[in-house]
């Protein structure tokens, strides 16, 4: 009887122990098969940037084996439409790119999660070592953008510099531009005239001074002339300022009067970007995102300050994209960890910078990077100076939407064609733009309620 009881007890213990082991085994299996937390990350970019981010995400997954990242990739022109569709359809990715101009609407609409509580407890994130310009673009206190809590982290800062064809200058025997002192508008025009030529003797110009896209270049010329699209309160459109009209007219006259930039007919054969790539333009804008592509240019290029208008000071804009987290994400800690890896980790930033798709987000890394003149462009310091000293946000960044700003460029072609003066155009557009800005302010006030 005792022996039987002992045997039964042993069997019972074995069964209990087996059950415990089975339970542990089930837990381990669940952890291995279903324990991974999957994040979706939606982003955009050209081929080189897409490849760079794919590689960085793979490295993130290796370093964080409990997190899997599903990528949703689009081209730049499709991104805004697809993101808004995801928001409307309640299928927002956990982590995604967004523009600083959408910050207020996305926070007020419950789209973006407040990152500040997570950043404060994450010892790996040092906001003091990330460009203040970029960090502040994604702050919002419920009233003013640029201050308050962080609702995103800067994917990058994108200083929009001016590039020049160094080889073209050397072949023409013209002294290279000063990398520290901006040219005046008159000096800039003079050197463009010298470099606008018919190089093959067929009677047609095939080398030009510049080829600016008005949508991305006008800001630099207006600002350096003491004008702006909007006043400091962000409530009044100021394009009817005579100094603004002067800047716009200067750019239009490069084509219509001085003829140092390709005409519309010339552009139908080759657009200005293609001409720059072939070495047919002396000056052309350069962003950090261009560096990987410009490695293959058939000429040497470098960076200089934009020419200065009446202020005597160079001006340009510094773009940025933010990386935010959905307010509805199931995995906020993991999502913020991914954001951190992409924006402020040494491992992630090293890979992105080596891919030549951006400048470093971290200040100390950026200064070391810029000091290396052996890689193109040699004067990478110009990028740093733009971010630290004279770069500005695009005019619509701190308004509720950009409709008022976008309108300005919608009907501008008659000015560029020389069929309408800049002075007449800005007087015509200011009231229409003001009406849209007033509407945006009204929408913002309603969203707060």
C-alpha cells in the first residue's frame, strides 16, 4: 500500500512537472513565434535613400531581435496622398515621415503621439547634440509651433545650398567664387554672362549661367533682399513688398533679359537638372540628398553662399522631414526606439551619412564630417553654416496649411515668360493669398476647440 502510494505520488509529481515544462515550452514557443512586436514604417525617397533606409532598418532588427519592421515605401510625389489616405482610412503606420507644416493639424487631429515622455526617459537620446533647428520644427505647445513638447524627431536637416561647376570656371580661366563672401546680384549676373556660351559653334547657346526653379529659389533671393512671404506674426501675407517684387523680377530677367538661363524652348530639349548633370550650367542648387547622385557628375563641383541682395547677407532655406509615431500604436516604446535609431543613434546615422543621402543629425558628428575635404563637395562646411547661421524654414512651415503659399507659384508663369511684371503679379496675388491664410487661421482655431 505504501509502495503503491509512493508510486502514485511519483507519477503525480512527474505529471505536474511535465505540465509545468509543457507550459514553459508553450510560452517559449509563443515568444519565438508570436512574441515579436511588428511595427510598420512608412517613408519615401529616391532609389539611393530607399536603399539606405532599408539597410538601416535591417540593422535595427538585428540589434532589436524582438522587433520586426514592415516597410511601406513610396516615391516623393505619392507620399502625401498615401499618408492622408492612411489617416482617413484609420490605417496609419506606427512610424512615418511627416512635414513640419502638418504638425499642428496632426497633433490637433489626434494623429501624432507626444514623444517627450519617452524621450525624457530614454538615456540614449541627447537632444542637446541634435540640431536645435531640426528639433524645434517638431515642437508644439498647443498654440505655437516651434516650442513645447516633441511630436516628432527630425529625420534630417536639409540645407539648400548653391553649387557651382568648378571645372567650368577653371576652363574659362575665371577665378573661383569666394566660399566665404557672397557675391552681389550684379556680380552674380556678370559671371553668368561670361559663362553663357555657344561651345560647339552651331549658333545656339548650349552652356548657361544658371537654371533655377522658382519654387525653390525665390525664397533665397527675397530673403537676402529684406523681403518675405509672410510677417513675423504669421498672419499677414507680405509679397506685395517692393523688395519682394524686385527679387522676383531679378530671377525672371535672368531668362528674359540677360538670357543666362535656358529658355522655355531650351528646357523642352533638356530641363535644367539634366543640363546641370551634363555640365552645361555654372550654378545650380545642391541639397545633401543630392550627394550620392552627384558623385557621378562628369565635372568637379563645390558649394558657395547664395548671392546677396540689398541686405548684403546670403539667405536660403533649410528643409526637414520629421519622423513621428501614431497616437494609436500598440507599441509606443518600440516605435520610439525605432525613431531614435533612425534619427539620433550613432549606428543609424553612420550608415545614412555613408550612403551620402543626408548630413549627420548629431552636431559633433556633423562637424567632423564637414571637416573632411577629401570627399565631395569639399566645402561641406557650407551645409553646416546654413543650418547654424543663415538657413530658415520654408514660409508655410508654421502655418496650419500651405494652401496660401502654394497659390503664389500656381499662376506665376506669365512673370517667368516676361508677359507680366513682378510688381503687378505680387499686387494681384497678395489678397488671394491673404484670403487663404485667413481661412487657415480660422481652421486652426476651430481645431483647437
